[in-house]
C-alpha cells in the first residue's frame, strides 16, 4: 500500500483525481497514509512539493577528453535506470 500512497502523492492529478482514477476512496487513501506514516515515519511518505528533475543539458555538448559520465537511478524492486556517455 505504501507504493500506492507514494504514487498518489506524486500524481499530477492530485489526490482526489488519483483516487478516482485508481478506484480508491479519498478517505481510505488518507487513512492509509496516516497509518503508514505512524508505523514508519519516512520522508518518502511526505508530499512532494515540486518535481525533482536532473538537468542533463550541460552534459549534452560534444564529447571531448574527460566528458564521459555515468548516471544510475535506483527505484527499488530491482528497477534501475542507467545513462552512460563516452
């Protein structure tokens, strides 16, 4: 259920729109969020106030000596996004 709460917090639809799309009651969503936060206080359950982006534009120039890079984003459950250049 924590994954559903996290997806809801990050949804561009807002909580009520997310719950409608997922077939959940908003009261149930908030109750589960409260239970999970009480059981294991975590920053991961805090609402996301603004999108978190990594601007890769400065890395997009021509490849020159020493401009290779590796970026790895681990999302849990074995999901990993890897970007490499050079």
